[in-house]
C-alpha cells in the first residue's frame, strides 16, 4: 500500500477559510518516505494575527505564492491510488475536498486513516496525543510545529512507528481489533484486517513473551507465583545491623549510583525522627519543606523497620499522583541502593483495577452503550492487556467518555466471584492484594485507609505502623469517607445499568438468557423480571422529581459564573427544615419502598436461579446483578440518612452547577469534627503513626494540627513527637517577598473597577519585568475572570501569553504543561493550583498571591465548625479560619522554590498581611524569605534589580 500523509495550514477552521500552506509526505509500500511536497498557497483573504502567531506564516511568505489552482495541479497526481493519512485527519480532508471541488477535480474517494486513532489504540498509555508532544516522546524530529511540511513529515514518521508497533502485536490481539472494527465497515477495520492477514502468513514464534488465556493475549502471569522477597528460612539480613550501619551502606550505594548525591541535614534528621517514633511506639508530626527528600526520609526507616522486625509498614499518600511517583521514581531507586531484597507494593482502591471477567463478558457480547466511542476504548484496552502488569486505570489515557466504559469493567467487591472466577489467578486486584500481603512496605492512599476502616479492615493487610504523607489533607478525606457523598448520577447509573429499556441493561440480559434456557421455572422467572421493570421506572421518575425539588431549594446565585464548580451551595439545618420538606420526604419514602420491593423480589429470584443453574456465563451475570442490587441498597440507606436530617454532629449540604441544574446535584452529610474518629481508628489502635507534610505548623506551632487530628491525648501522655525540619534552601538569597503597601483593598470575592484595573496593570508590569514565567493565585474564580481578558490584551503586545484556568480548556496538568512549554507566559489559577503543582527551574520565576486564601466563611462545613467553636466560647476566626488560611498560604508559597538553584519573587497584593493583627501569622510561618514592603511605583524597579543584580 502507498500512503499519502497530508497537512494543511489554513486561515481558520471554518469551511469558508482558506489554505495558506500544503505539506504532503508520500510513504512507499516498502515503508520508506520517498518525497515531501511543500508549497505556500496565496489566500484570497488576509492571514489573522493569531494564525501568524501559531504558525509563524506571515503575509510576506504568501504574497508571491502560487494560487490554489497551480498547487492542486502538482498535488493531485500524488494522491492517485493512495491511502490518505492525517493527524486529526477530518480537518485536512474537509479542506482537501473543498479545494478539489473549487479547482474542478473529482472528490477523493480512497481510504482515510487518522494517526490519532492509531496512537490511542496502540499507545494507550501516552499522556497526550498532541503532535508536538508525541513527536518528542518518540524522538521524532519536528523542527517547525504548525508548518504544514514539518507537520506532514512528523505525522508520517509517527504513522510508521504505529505500523511497526502494530506488527509487533500478537495475532490474537490483531484478530480482536479487526473484529471490533469489522461491523463498522470502517477504514480502521480494513487496516487491522490487512495486518491480521499479514500476521497469519508469518510462522508463529514459539516464545513471544505473551500469556494466552481465554482468547486474550496478556502480559500478566499468574499472581500465585509471586513469592515473598526473602526466603523465610534465611537469616534476617538486618539481624545484627543497626539503623546507622544500614544507612551507611545505603549512602555508599547512593554515591555510586548518583555522582551528584549529597547528604542533606534535614533528611538525616527526618530519618532519625521516623526511626525513633517506630522504636519507641510513638506518633510523630514532622514538617518537612520542599527539598528535604521526605519520601526517602520515611521509606528508608519503613523498610529497615519492617524487614528487621518482620512487620508491615503502611504508607499513605493523599493523591494517586504521589503514589505513582513513589512507584516509578523512589521504589526503583531504593531497590538498587538497599543492600538486600525487599518489596514495596502499591495498593489502590479496588475501582482502579480492571475486572477481566467483566471485560471478557463485555467484549464477547459487544455490549457497547455508545458504539463509536466505546469500540475505541475497547480497542485501547485489548492492546493495553498485552502491555500492563498492574491493570490499573491510571496507566490508561481513556479520553473523556472512557470513564463511563471503565465503570462497567472495573473491579468491585459486590460483583467478585473470588476463587470461582476463571480469571482469578490473573486478576489484577487480587494480584495487588497478594503483593501487598507479601510486601514489607505497602503504599496506599488516604481514601483507601478509610474504605478499609468502613469494610471492617478486610481490604488492607494488617499493620501497626503507618506513615501519612501530605497529612494536612487527612481531616478532609476522613470527613468525606466517614460521611455521605451522593450525586444525582450515582443512583441513575446503577438504575440504568440494571434496566435502561426492555432490551438493554443487565436485567434484560438475564431475561433473554433465561428465555433461551430450558429451565422449568423460566416463565415464572421472566414474569418476576417483567414485574420489576415498572417499579424501577417509577423509582427513576421519583428520583428525578426529588432531585429537581432539592435543586429548587437552592438560593439564586446572581454572581455565579458558568463552569464555577461551587456555583450553588445550600446548607440544610436539622433544626430548621425548609418549608414543604414533608413533600420531599414523601418522595424519598416512595423511593425507599419501591427499592425495598425490587431488592426483595430480586434477591429471591437470584437465589432461586443460582440453585437451578450452574454455568459460568449465568453465574457471571447473576453476580453483576447482585452487585448492582447491593449498590442500590446502599444508596437507598444513604438517601434516607440524608433526608432525615437528624444528627446534630453532622453538617448537611447540597451543591449544584447552574448549567446542568438538578442533574449536577450533589448531597453531603459530613461529621463536623472527625478528631474523635481519627483518634479511635489510628492513634489509639496503632503503635506508631508518622504524619508528614510541608505545611503542618502555624506560626511555628503544631497546636492547630494536634487539635484537628485528635492528637491532644497522645501529646498529654507524651506519646507524640513533633519536629520542624530546617529548610535545605537558603530562602534569604533565593526568595524575595514584596508587598505593595498602598495597594487598594477589596471586600468579598469581586473586585471593583479601581481594584481590578490597578491589579491588571501591576501584574502586567511585573510580568514584563520577569519575562512572563509567572503564576498568579486567586481565591475566587470570578476575580480570575475579571482579570483574564484585560491582562491578556496588555501582555499580547509584549509577546507574553496568558493562560487561565477555566478560561482555556484543559485539566490542571495540561495547563501546567502548556505553561512550562512556553517561554513567556502567565498562568492564572484558583484553588487547585495552590498546591501539588510542581514547576521547578526557569519556568516559574514569580508568584503573585492576589488574596490571602481564607475559605469562604459561608461554606457549610466552615460554618458548622465555627458555630461549634462559638458554643465552646472560642474564637472561630483565630482557631479555624486563620490556621487554615496560613496552611494554604504556605502551600502556595511552596510553589516557588523547588530546588537549590531556583530564585524567585513572591508578590502579595493583600495588604491585610501588613495592616491586620493576624497578618504576622502568615509572615512568621514562611521559611524565612527576604521580605520588603514598598509603594507600588517602587515595586517593578526593585524586582528587576533583585533578579539581575549584575545589571
């Protein structure tokens, strides 16, 4: 086959826009690129400035270029008898057809392939499919992005990479792919079919490194073969070794491995503090700033302690991200430098693992809700099975609709067949659980710690010692898990998976399989299922109605912004129920009774069928349905708890978004104070809990955290060690904090014109002085929106790009990547950018904090905690608002200096930090940067002078 890889640059993406450049790379049947055709095209309209900005193509380039007619004369012969390939090919194909039409040629009727599809299917773990990033990942030369010839050549090389990858796939996988796309009569189907036929002609290699099982090719072996890291009959490798001796061996190996390795005082202190807590059975609060190397600071003592004493140590992180970082970066390093074999296993929540039984079932039935998207996701996963050893959804780039697909094939306890599942020995979840069982150190996350508590400690292996990283989030996660959080779609998804209509849904599947069976009770069972349908429809209607009524209680928010997630928040008070609450509870009662009826009939039906039938396919379906019934039972109880509004120790509230109205409804019922539960589950039960984070102290004291986390008693009994590690950075030389003391002040979340104009001008001047490379942190999305357009306009003249969270599309990590990839840019972010964003080095030179990060005082949880403190005759502002804000502020400040080479500026525009009695807590809590305040007009000269002292 001959391929032609096409790329156009155009004046825009509407059909009325014109072509300004053509690139066409020809791939011969022997997979060589024989020529790249390139030409500018003279358009009939001026090139918009943003297109020149993107492509670098100017009016000058095209003024003497050939007309479209002349270019097509040269191009059309090259398109004879080829398969057309493009990156996001629909765009280029539309322009091609329109150009052929305009110049009097017949339309192109050959086959069309999109490299985007191939990348998604064949490289399911790529984090981005953007041409430039893929080229960089594959090491493909791509010197002029957004110029047609360079793009066409890069796309051709990437396409060849995909063809090569495809040829490496096992025959069974290719057959699966050809079968998936066959029904669509698509060009992808034709391609995989051709690849399959080619593969069938090859001799089968005897050993190809794949495991074949039940018509799938896998990477994964039986997990029962996984052994403990050391033989139990061997002598303990740490029998006569002290921690100091162990650390000496580790350091020696670190120096061999990393020539630039240097010991850090703070890390050594941390190693010793963690070790002491383990040895003396005490709890530890240790504040370790950026650059301490805190992951090794707790992992090394954890490994030493667990191996020496043969007892597991549990490590918990707040985010899956950090869990992945430990898996990919820290554990491999430790495997090389620890002088004996050990195992650290990562164990996540069950819903992160693929259930192979459900996946097989879905594939065999081709049970796809939205065929086009779901076939694509299924294809990705068929290929992924030949690559993954963990079966963990974090490895997959599922795209926006892939999440719904994943929900239907994720592992869950309710629908697990356990040992009777034919996939049991290959099961990813049981493999992870088994690995955690034989490991020395288990790395999990805060969510899973609490899920384990709720499941009566059935999920995690037993442990006596626990390390909690990012411990400032523990209280928050505890509230979410020890309370209730329900969404409108939680219930809808369960209902529709059971029954969408009489043809789709698990009950319909069950009914058709009973129909086809010869069971003597078949007619009776079908009648029961037919009787359940109308009740489910009624429940769904009542639920829709209840959600609408609950949404209608929300006060109108005139200041809400589209896409502002916390748009509507409404607290429900047990003592003052809204009027007509009885109407709502009556609806809830109908749902409760209706579901009770379904669950009784359903459970009885399932147990009858189980007694009579015993084939695997039926068992698999029954298990899934019984799992959905259990979900419904749980949702029914949660809804009842929420609607009763009877606990004084719980805060009840709802959140929703104005765009999606009642469909975005979320209900919360969260304990006001979790310290007693944390004390009971962790500090009373465990021998030693180590809590670490860069932000645990307020004004050099741990008191706030001790009270919030339920450590008061441990502190009184001297079972708590606290430690504030010195920073490894020299903040006086590395960071300058500037406060413009005559900056206008503002009340509330919206700035008046004077405030916004002054802010925009000052940000623009500062950004020019720092050549962009600036992160601006807001506390309200509305203010970010007020600043975005005027700032963008002012800076575009200076060649500085402005990227705004919620204004420019993309997730937090995508926006951060864009910011790092552009030399001169300013990134505006709200709450989620205050922490967890890591931008080391040159990319970030200045950080502007617009307002001190106080939580909105009207948030239900903050309100309820404040009321409780008032009843205890304490000052909620000083006991709660200030400490919370100081911790956020320190997190924000921590974005700036990420290594000992970084230098940067922090501008705090909130003059309360100077004028108020509580401002000092913010300043004293920072790790000692140089602090200066001055009139606004002196700020930019001072910044320039500090950044370029030689100039």
